[in-house]
């Protein structure tokens, strides 16, 4: 039997889809999270339960002895109401600033309660999120690149339709991007995401950091998206060491970062004043923030304990992206203190 779980369906079309089929349907139960149908056709009967997931996907469950009828109906529902043949998108398209402002205005008017934004390196990140509608992120960069990331549900459809109305061949462009792995060159990626810090990094570290940035562009379903963070955390470690040594501290790989002290109230770390070492207060705060992030994420993601139930994984790409962007922002913020 086919798998009908976590589908990207246009839920608004399910009822009309069922009405157009040669079947008798009766709604026997309906809540905010699911709807149950009794389906009858040629003396065969089954029940189909449609679950509305919080992440925006839809699952179809077949119950009853006539499961072949249920399979037939669910196949029709999937075929007619599926948004796209791909589940998630991670692709970019060039779009003028004027056209992007037009799209952004439409988004703000249509989804005023669901839109948040924040500054990122080289541009602005916008997130649309709503319970049972999922989450979709679109980043617009100063280079006029629009990056689309997330599930291909209603938010994605709205932006694609807006691009199409502005005469961009957006859908075919982004769908083509999912068919081929396109890894951009390190120079372009570093300039885009680390415009201040990039020129100060040695080539070996640039090669390390590029791996995290290339994984942003890669359309792939990983069981654990922490793979996206590893190269960035290694780069952050390098930045912390350079800033410490620039300010008179001696880093020893065996002693580690024992110059930092833990502040118990919020489990963060700070760099206390030390003897004859004079360090700018702003730098001291920034490097404390960097190490607090590094310690929390690296130790949690890199190390395993004897209890396998405590293993930390990142199941959602959006969560990994948020952490990666936070890491990038920390490195850019302290970049003026990196001297090579």
C-alpha cells in the first residue's frame, strides 16, 4: 500500500476533490486537527482520516476492511491536491530590488500576523510561519539574490505566484535547481555570507566554512541536519582563538578555553579580566557571546553519552539554518577584532 503520510497537499481542495469522485462521502467527525470521512462505492466501504499536521503537511489514514478502495481514493486526493512533486525547496533566483519590494508588500498585506524578519549577513531574512501551514523562509541579499527555503506549501505558492505575475519564470527556475547539485564557489559564498570577516580568514579556514555555506544550497533530506553546523563551528573556534591571541591570551589545545568562566544564572560564559591583559570591553562581551554559542552547540552536537536517548540531533533544516545564521552573525559582529 502506498504511503500517504506528511504530504504537501492543498487542503482547501480536498473536499471538492472528493465531491468530484464517483463515491458517497459522509463526514463522521471533524476537529481542528483532523477530519474523518466514511467512503462508500459499489457496496465497498472504508474510512479515511485526514490529519492536519502542525508543520503544514497532511497525512491520510485508511481504516476498514476495504482498504483497496481507501488506497484508490487517497491516490486521487494526492494526485489532484498535491502542491508540487517536491517536498522542500532550497533555491535562489535573481530579482530586482524594486520587484522584491512589490512582493514583500503583498506578503505583508496578506500575512501580517505570520511574518517576521531579521538582519543577516548581506541582507534580510524573512520567515512566514503559521500552525498547520508550516514555515517558509525567504532571504533577500544586497546582491539582488532571493533565496527560497522551506516546504512547498501555501507560503511558497504565494511567493511563486507573485514572482510569476512579475514575469519571472520562477517555478521552472527553482524546480530545475532541485534536480542538480549546484555547489557555488567559495569566493562567492564567503562574500555573500561573511562580507566583513571573509577577507581575514586563511584559505584553509575558508575551505572549511564553505562547506556549511554550500549545504545551505543543497536540497537533501538528512536525518540529522547538524552536519550543516560542524564546519561553521570549526570556523568560529578559529575566530575565537585569533581574537584571544590578538589580545594577549595564550591558547593551548590541551587546556582548551579555560580562560572563560561560566555564569550560572543563564549558563553563558564570559571572559574575566586577567592580570596585565587589557582588552576592550566591547570585545570582551562579543567573544563571551561567541564562546557561549560555541560551547553550547559544539558540546551538545559533537559528543555522545552512554545513554543513547540523550543524543541531540537537529531534525528540521530550518532549525539548523537558524543556528548557522546565528553563528555567522556572531563572527561578523566580532570581525573588527580579527587581525591576521
